[in-house]
C-alpha cells in the first residue's frame, strides 16, 4: 500500500511500505534514545565503568545484572559470539532469557588500538541529533575470541547500553592461517620424491586420493569468498562451476555493466582491490580479478563442470554427488564425491522471473525477446529500431541506456514504483566516512555496520535517505514530472533497506534518470502487460507499444527455487525461506543453518559476501571440530 503526497520539496514522491519477501517480517523503525546535550563527558571513564560492571556480572554468573546494564529499548546483536546462530534480542527481559540459556563469554576488554575504535562521544543517527558513547571491544569465550561494538546512551543521569554487538572471529585452537600462522609453503630436503609447489597444487585441485569436506556450487563472489574463508580455517573445499572460466558469469552480462557500488565497499577477504583500482569496477575487470583471486589464494575450482546426481545420507551425514568435468587438458571424467557440506552459491537469487506463460509470447515477430540475464548488449546501429525494457531497477535502466546510446527508440515499462538514488548521493552521503577513501579499514567499517541491529539500521537509513533526497532533489523532481513513479523504500528507509528487505526495487542512478527527464527514454508507468503481440506489447488499458526488441528486466525468484531445481523437492521443502527478515531482524536462512543438515546458502553483493562468508565458514568449522551440533 502507498499514498502519494505533494509537498514543496518532493512533488509526486510516494511513501511506500513496500513489499517483503513472502513470509518475512517488515521490521519497525527503532526509536532513538533521548540523550543529554553534553560535550564534556569522559567517554573512556564511562565505557570503563560499564565494562567493569559487565565483567563483574560475568564472573558472578549474574545474567540479570548484565541485562540491567541495557536501556529498556536496548539491543544485543550476536553473530556466533554467544550462540551458534545469528540473533538480535531487544530489551532487558529478552536479553536475560538469551543469556540464561548459556552465556559463553568470559571477559570483554575495551579496544584502544586506534582512535576510531577507542571510546568516543559521537552521533548515532548520522545527523548529530542523537549523541552517545561508542567503543569497540574484544572478548574471549569458551569457544574462541571475537570483537564487538557498544553504544551507550545517558538517561536520567545514568549511562546504559543502547546497542551491544558480539561477533566470533576465531575458534580456539583453529585460528585462521594468516599472519604468524601462515604456512611455510615449502618442504626442505630429505625427501627424494617430494613435489614442488606446482605439483602439489595440481594434486590439490584434482583432489587426488582425498575428498572435499565442502563442495561449493558457483564460482562467483559468494563461492569464492566462502572458499577463501574455509581455506584459511583448514577445511578442504572444492568449487565447481559450469562456466568455461572463472568470472564468465560476469563477462557474459550486458555490455555496459559496471558495479554501482564504490570500490571501498566491495573489497574481498584477504586480497583487497589495489589503490589504483577505479571507483566503479567494469564487469570484465571484475571477472579478471575473480580469476586472479582464485589463483592467488590457491582455491580449488573445477570449471566446465556440471552436476549429474545428488543424494543425502541421513545416517552417514554426507552427500553423494556425481559431477561431469572437463579437465584442463580437454579430457572428460565423471567423478563421485562425498562431501559433508554443500554450499549453494549460484547467485543472490534463484530462477529468473520470466513470463514464460504470458499470452501471445510465441507470436512475437521482432528481433529479440529475452530476460535481462540473456541480454548481451544492444546492436551497434539501432537507428530506426524500437526497444521495450520491462522493469525499472538497475538492470532495466542500464539496458535502456545501452539501447539509447546505440540509437534505439526505447521505452521503460514501470509497473509499480522505484527507489532512485544517485551514485553520487551514495558515495558522498550514504557511505561517506565509512566506506570511502577517508574511511576506516574495511574490517572496522564492517564491524561498525553489522553492529547495528536491523531496527536501528532502518532508523539510521530514514535520516540518511532524507539527506540523499535533498541532494537528488532536481533529479527526483524531474523524474516525477516525466511520469516516473518514485518511492522512498520501506517506511522511508531508502535503498539500503529495500535491498535487505526484498533484494530489488531500486535504481542507483548513473545517467539514465536524466535521459528519462529529457524524454530521450520514454516511460510507460502503472500498467500491467496484457499480452505480447507480433510487434510489441498490449497493456491492460488497451494501449500498445511497438518493439523490435523486448527485454524483461524482471529480476529473479527466491534462491529456494534454484535449490528445488538442483536438489529436488525433498530438500527444497525442508529448507527455510531465504532472504527477508525473521522476527528478530536477522536475514532468514542465508549464511546460517538452513533446516537441512550439511546444506547452506551463500550469496549477496560483494560487501555482504565479505562479511558473512566468515560467519558461514566458522559454523562449518565448528561443526567439523565438535564445537556444536547441527
């Protein structure tokens, strides 16, 4: 449901509740704590007092005393630090219940290793209206060590915890093989038959005489980051992909595709993009980086490989998976593997949303009708040609812009509304100071961002969206005047929350909006398609649009649909719904236990894959080493 409001600042902009993934929760916007207008507080002393009280309660086993340190509307977000799950608890009572089930923490210590991490008084809300004390901390638990972020607010002269975040970083005795724990990389003398590095790598890739513990389907950012994390934890992992080369899933996308997120937001684990890297990465450059990433991190990848059969043995808790592989020398082999875990990393979404049963689909007599995933680019000379792009999110706009630049007469079909934010507004407002040239190290930025409970993140995004909207006012006014339907995202929380809540429905403007404003790209808004006619589309209102080419930039279905196609109904019916929020404000099923032993989902943009790949890998390692049970 939505209502259109008119005002002097945003004519025609829609206030939209927006839809969620089926069955997911539309989380509320957090209420900011009322804080004192103080600028002279000793932040370190306040933080130290809270931490001392916290540690004393831990020593005494007094979980109620810990819960009493929180505001009435305070939050504890935990990513494997206390339980082997992703949890968010709100309010002292819920937090007390959470800790009563078994608090594994033994001690927390303030991290003063940098000015960014040390206790400081600052704004919580992005605008400076809500101030409090923030600090990073380290913790130890019975299972390992981790990090966290705390935010304190003053109420009635007393400082209490507003948000508290704990995230496991290392398993005790199974820390990542980095820094002082890195491998030697060589075996010196005394073994006449010893192999050199290249021979060892070939044997590792082929899994000579051994089985992978984890099999990953897909060599995109999800598969590569998960494999990298598992490798550093010493878990034997194999990635398979049907493409001819790592990165081909990006190379095959439409001609002009460039990442809309800036480079500082997109770094990959262990191997960041170099300082000369462009702010926005072209698809083919990213594909080459993926290929290099796999080689440099020595990830085991079989390309030109397809699944032939899969089955799960409930008693043995292992898979039997047969694959057909084309080896580097051109020969083919059928190989049966028995991994304990399978990670589906075949993309953020599932099957493509394509209207295969639309009336008249087979009657189209134009040059091309396809889904955006099959669109390789507009023809070099499109003068005199007409194109329709169905869909008004990132892909739809990029494809429409490609058509326009090749001389086509192009129309975007927009059936509902779109959240539009300029690329400049994101880099200069949305990510500025966090993921930017002058921002903190990316791991610190990740820790800060994910320390925000979803309700608090949503409240923050409402304020950021207001600032971005002012920045983009001229563009948004022009789009509304051109008849392009706009919204502010769920509860006015903008693009960021729309992505988390439904994985689409937005456009990061990199030039196409001005083409719409200038009527160089036309818009058909608010009408459903009735049928495909031989030379175009007919709409529910009886109108028609002519086209030589029709591209459906209509997105993808839930990842579960892909799991059903690959593994069958039994598995798909057993796993939970994917993406969208659960009742606590955590993402459902993805990056966590799915409901089917030994089966995991991995996906998201580069930033999400960077952070959650470690959470997923730690869960698998913990299961393998007996720290927890499925």
